[in-house]
C-alpha cells in the first residue's frame, strides 16, 4: 500500500476561519485526531464548558470522507450528544467552541448542550470508534498494521479525512510524549484505503482493508496471516471480501484455529464455492482440523465422488497417491510446437497454479514421455517441438505411493508439482508440493 513519508505540518493558527469565529483568515489547517480528542467543548465562551470531544463523525464521500458532526461526552452518565458540523464556531488550542441550538436551555455539564442524542446513521465513520486501533493490511510489508492516528485537513469551514497514520506517533501524542520521542510518520492516503462494506458484516464496525481489486494480488500466505491477526466480525469481513479462489488459498494457509473460526461462520453457498477451488488433499487437510459436526456438514456440500475420496483419505491411515491427485495441469503431444503451445496457454484462462510445467504425453496411450519447465518453454524458438525441449525420463510418483513417500520425493527434488503415473507410466494426474508438505510442516509445528 503506498505510504507517504514524514513531512513537517503547516503551522496551526489559534482559531479556524469559521462563521462566528474571530480568527485571522487562513487557507487551511491540519490536525491529528489524537490532538483533538477529549478537548473541552464550550458553548460560545470558555467558561461555558458543556463536555468534551469524544469522537468526530465523517460521512463517506468521494474522494475523501467529510466531517458532519462532533460527538460530545457530558459525563455524569448522560447520553452522548451530536453537534452538527454547522454549529461549529471555531477550534482553539485549549477548547472547541460550538453554537447551541436556538430556544434550548442554558448549556451546562449536567444539562448538556441541548443537542440531539447521538444515533448512528448508515455511511458514517466515527474516528475513534471505527478507525483508531483498527487493523489495516499493509500492501508493502504484506502484514497487518494498526491505525494509531488520523490526519485531518481543515479548510473553508470543511474538514476532510486525509490520511491514516500507522506510526507510533499517535500513541505518543495521546500521552503527551510526542515532543520527546517522535518517530517518522507513516501516512497512508485515504484513497488507498477502503473500509469493507457494512453489508459484509451486518455490523456498524468498519474494518480497514486494501481495495478488493488489490487484495487479489496479495499472496495467500499473507492473507492467512491477516486473518489470523483478526477476530470475530473483522475476520469475517475480510474473508467475505475475497474471491472464492483467493479465499480458498488463504484458508488452506491459515492455522487450524483460524480455519475452524472461519468455517463456523461460513454460509453454505459461500462454502461450496470456496471448496470448489480446493484440491482433494487440501480439503482433507482442512476437514481433519474441524470438529466432526462441521466436517460432516462440509462433506454434504461436495459432489458424491469427491466426498467419497475425501472420506477415504480421512479414514485410511495409509493414504495413497492415487487418492490425492487433483487440480489442473498442462499436457501436449510431443510433436507440438513451442509457439502454438504458448499461444494456447495465453488463451486458456488457466490459473497460475496450473502453469508450472508442460507434460508431454502420447495421445494414443496416455504415456508420459517428458516434461518441459515453463521458463525453458518461453526461451525456446517458436518452431521448436516439445520433444526437442523436454526432459526425460520424468521424476514421477507411483499411484500406490504413500503420503510419506510423496513427502520424501518433494523434500528431495523441491518440484512445485509431481506427476502420478500407473505401472504402464500412464499419466493419472498431479500432486502439488503444498498439498503434501503443508500437512507435514503443520504437524511438525504442533
């Protein structure tokens, strides 16, 4: 995610150029929310204190959210009041001044300011409640960060949400330590940040994430780390934003506890789509981490043949390679030319996982004759045949090899996938490194 380096903020003036204010005219000011939070709110004069600023309310708009109100905390167990932005008079270093509604009772700490009681409205963002301390997925570091502050721009009676600050400075500002221990600001412009739709979570809580388009580009391992760092509705919101293929990859890479949490909240139709993007070994590994009741429900969402294979894998202590084959792979006859193969691959719409090796198979009997690494294929002349490019014989797994045999094979050769053949060397399918080794690595850690 693009970030902006530290830069000096413009000098703040004592008061804003607002209707009713008496400050000199300035084009703009910048504030950090941590500096404004808990600042006294006064009704016209400094002696008429009616409460403190507990939050700022912004409305989602393009390109930046704009302030629509202030939330007053009166203390004394009284409900919070909403001050419409039009009632803001000025912002000073020691207080925020507002105009009380006409015909209201005199403003007092116990009596409040005569403003309406706060009630949440769809499309609103509350800086403290929804942003401060919330998680954000950092595109550069591929990790989750925490929003420690919000950077605001005030100009001509309007205030917009400009950046979120991921640095530790927000914490230092809140505790009055910024002057002694400041760090480099780590700003993220709001245009690079999108809150997940509240429709995804059926809650008012906003969880920050990268845009849905960008999220497809994040490796599944990193999305799994993000899911593990989140809990409850935040985790549910992030997972719901993923396309089925991306969601499947992230679920496979997540730790068992996170897998169980996600599956427990997954709707049937969504679960069916995610499972359709997973191989038999991946599904079996996932189901082995679930409570029996949850795995039984998930099995009923699969096609009968696939469900039967997975039950066998889960039941058999000695799982054979023929039970674990699955997924896409690329195969062509030996006389095929490099140019036509590359053109077909580009037009195939195959997933990245399928495009690693080209298997050279005799179409008459299905016998595996050789393999071509995609990198070698790209560098070869277009008129060269696959026979002239292929490596033979091929490292293969036998259909009767056990899971332990496959793990040894992958540990020795480090191939991304290995073809499985029968005793006549006929191609049965492929098994991928992650399908086998992830399970062994997970068990070794536990």
